C-alpha cells in the first residue's frame, strides 16, 4: 500500500468516529446556558395558559431561577394504584400499568428528541428499609431515573398543553408518588463517557487489525 495513501486512510479511520462523537456530544449537551429572565417569564406564561395552579407555577419559577445550565436527573418513586381512578380518555378496565403506558406514549418522544431519556428503571423487591419523618412511605412499587439535558428541556415538555392532559393518566395510575431533581456529583454511566470508551476501543482495534498487521507483513527495506 502506498505510504501516503495509507496515512490518509488511517487519518480517516480516526476522524470519522471523532466527528461522530463530537456531533452527538454537542446535541446531547446543553450549550445554551442557564435560563434567562425572559425565558422564565415566557415559560411562566405558558404554564398559566396550560392551567397550572399559582402555587405550582411559583415552585417551577423558583426551579427555573436557580438554573445552573447543567444536566440533571429526576428521581421518581412510584406506588401503582390497585384500583386506578377514572380519567377521561381511558378505556374501560385499564389497569395502572396501562394508564402509565398512555402517559409515556407522550413522554418518550418528547424526551428523546431533546436528548432526555430513562437512566434506570427498577421494581421494588421489599418495602422501605428505612423511613424517617414521613408517614405512609413504606410501600413503593417502582423507581425511575430520568435524565434531562437541561431545565429548559423539562419546561418545554411540561408547558406544552398536550402534557397537561396526558399527565392525568399518570395521576390516575398512582396511589402516591414523589419526584425530585438532582444534579450529578458522580455519574459513571453518562452516555458520553460510555460512547467515548466504545468508539476508542473499536477504532483502536480496527487500526490494529488493519495497519499494524500490514506493517508487520511489509518487507524491510
């Protein structure tokens, strides 16, 4: 193989995954910074138009006002209803899991197109092992962690009028729930880290198989 051509092909081999990683990382990372005062006002008006209560709007305004611009995880503890409440639009006989699926039919597309997604979903195997200062918190059925690229992305979702109607399916499916956001201190399962390691390993392996073997087989001159 011509040496110049060989060098060019080797550069391409490394350039393609590097470019792919850069593009995906740019999309996956919030580059717009924290919410501005104008954006907070904009989303507050949308929440009001969507029918949110004054107390909930004020809570969300506080959440927006303390934005750091970083990604965050939403922790959800869910206690599924044995006898779900009636909700408009539900089919007769739908159980809690089916109602939750109705809710997620809206959430999944809204999440994924904003680089937000589930990080962890698990079923409870026993009642709470330690409860302090909370009544009725011994029983939970499921825990879910959702990754949000930014608070802006969350507000885009919850201020959409379509979300308000779909959220009723979630409320009907649950006897109780608690959800709160947290920012990462240690997050070893960040897809950007996993993708970097995977692309590095695959590219290095391809480089070794294609070019190192070729170098060993070439006669010395």
